[in-house]
C-alpha cells in the first residue's frame, strides 16, 4: 500500500476512538484509530454512495 495521509474529523481531533480517512487517486481508505491495521478500501463511487446514504439517514436507528 502506498504511503497515505490519514485525516480525522475536526470534532474528533483529540479523541481516542475516531474514524480516519485517506484518499488516493482512485481509492478511499477507512479505518478506526482503535484498530489502525484494519483498513477498508472503497472506490470513489462507493465512497460517494456511502456518504449519500449517511446524509440521507439510511443508517439511523
């Protein structure tokens, strides 16, 4: 895997349990700061679909 620049949400900058995202030319990588070795990979289209679903409340309980 290429060297990635991981980013956290601003609201989570000092937290110990945060989602982290890194973006390359054609892949978006996701991980938890609690398990940084467990990395999920999404295409940019999958990432857009995930963000859209979150914004539309599809995962609200």
